[in-house]
C-alpha cells in the first residue's frame, strides 16, 4: 500500500503471503493514478517515498530515481528506525483503519480478485470518511 502524508491510500496491490514486500514495491508505485493539479500536466507519482529498512536495496533506490521519486529509505545497520517513525506511523494508521473492516482483517475469500475488490472498497471508505470529517 502507498499512502499520502495524510494516510489516504494512493495505490494497493495484492500478492501471495510468501512474497516479500520489497518485490512488490515498484509494482505498487506504478499503480498510483495520476494526481490531478489545477495547472499543468498531472503528476503521476509522488516526489518522495518514505520506507523502512526492509526496502533498503540499491536496485530499488535506482528504479525509484528513474521514476523521478526521491527515496527516503532507512539504511540497514546505519540509521535508526526512530527517525523514520514520524512518517511510518501514517501507513500503520491506514492499515489499522482497514482492519476495522472484518472482511479485510481475515481473508475469507479464496479468489484474489474478490479480496482485491473488498480491499478497494475499504480504501474508498477511508477516502470517504476523510472527506466527510
């Protein structure tokens, strides 16, 4: 899941449980819909991407730079996780918002397309709640 700085989901992808999150990162970033701006052409991707140490790899950083995204990824063994915590909690909060929906907390669907549809509905409800408050 990719969220903006307020916790609104920008893109979600679904994978098997045994696939590491870093392998899905570029696919999820590429799934972001264009951001509409009043003037100029629409921006397709965010300017920066904050991620934890699990995504620390040189190929991922290079691919993000090719897409025009500045990677803000904590380095393994060098940086502490506390500095990233002020950005990471936004994603964790959005995931907890999704866990309010029982159908998403435990996967009951056998078909991936059905589960992905419920995931999109959950993200739409999060956006709806954000607009109405």
